């Protein structure tokens, strides 16, 4: 399927106190699980590196579907990594999700693509909602890229969303919000999943 998948993974993990992307999770690492969730849906996965970029590039070098690009100004924040990554998007539609969300199931990606197929002429952005909260992944049309690049580096995706037609899909799936930011969250998720 001709869908690109963008994962900003350049941050310092400052709230974790340790670099979280390579922490053990389900037999591999957090970032590898985040990637594998969309592997069967997307034909190309763009990982934006920054902090400890060489380590991440080495970890992922044998995955033929993964393309890494370094955000040399990753200290400017996540939006700068998204701006770095969207320059490489080639597909008409593409996903964005976070590198620290290792539990997003393939069915969630499929549900968003199904919604796109039914509504592709009516919306530019499709995202999951759980109990009124917005989650991940987000599916965007390529016509959003110019707007992303025009925003200041200090901006956020919600400012981009305000310029486009957004379809929210209610999903009874808490996994669309489970990220790992702190040691407590990591321990809780490891306990919940029996890892």
C-alpha cells in the first residue's frame, strides 16, 4: 500500500530520565514496536532522529522499509522534527505517530484508512478519538505539507489542523493514547502487559 509513515524520534526523553526509545519492550525495544505496528500498512517508514541519532540509525539499519533522517535542530522541539520528516513524504496520504507509542494496533491504522476511502474527498486529516480525547496515529493528506512547512518551528500540529477539514473517528481503544513518558508509566505498562 502506498502510504508513508512518519515517526518523530529525536527527543531527549527528559521526563523519563533515560532514553526511552531503546528500552526493552515485548522482545525488542519501544521504538521497534512502534515501527512494527504500521509495518504491514505502510510501504515506507520515515524516522526523524536527533538525540543519539547514530545509535538509532544503527538499530534500524537492517530494516529495508525504514528511512532515517536527522533533524539537526531537534532541540527546537517535536514540530521541527515533523517539518524535517514531511519533506520526504512521497505518498498521497501519510501517517504521523510518536516513537513512544508501542501499542497502537494494526486495526487502528486500517480503520483510519477505511474512513479515508469513504471520505477522501471531504477531509484532509483523519484522527482517532477516545472518550473525547484525540489520539494517534493521525492520517494526513499531502496537501497539509505546505502548511506544516510554513508554520514557525515553535508551532504545534493543532495549528495546522485548524486550517484543514478534520474527521474524528471515535474508537474504543485506549492504545491510541498510551505513550511512555515517565519511569512510572513504563513500569505500569510493563506490569499491565506482564513483561
